[in-house]
């Protein structure tokens, strides 16, 4: 149990941040497609939003992994994840054949927001650079 208390927060930080890091990297390679998807949702300045998204996902994810300014990174990702849930996974407005898939993605984002809220409240824990 002692090992879990010592290493668990680091493993948890890696697991919660991994989706953001991978997603940020994939948006770099698929910049035009991401910008197009953002534009299809009616958001203004899709190229700028794509750049900001990459910075938030990749930067925030890496900060959480290393445990530097993890609370700030978790706060940014928390807000970003909630916004993405409501803007991009609006299952209530989806066609019947897509509603369940979008609801799963919506709930995934809500669950991730819960994990990020935990980091925001409790900080990065052991094995971190700190400066929360």
C-alpha cells in the first residue's frame, strides 16, 4: 500500500495526461483536418483555435506528467475538456445513429474533467517537479 501512495499519483498523472499529449501531437500532423472540424462547428478563427488547442493539450498534458504547475495545467485542461464536451459532443443534437456515440464521448470528457478536478484540488503529489 505504501508503494501505491508513493507511485500512484505519478501513474495517475501519466494516465490522465496521455490522451491530451497524444491528441495534441495528432493535431499537429492533422492541422488542416482539425481546423476544418473546428470550422464545421461554427467556431471563429479555426486556425487560431487549433493552435491554442495544441498548446493546451500538449503543454497541459506534459506539465501534468512532470508535475510542474500541475494545478494550473489541470485547470486549463478542465475548462478545455468541459468546453469540448459541450461544443463537439452535443449528443442531444446528434442524429439518432450518432447520438449514442456522441454521448459516450461526452461522458468520457466529463469523466476526464473529474480526474483533472482531482489534480486541481490535490496537486501533483510525489515524484513531481512541483511549483503548484
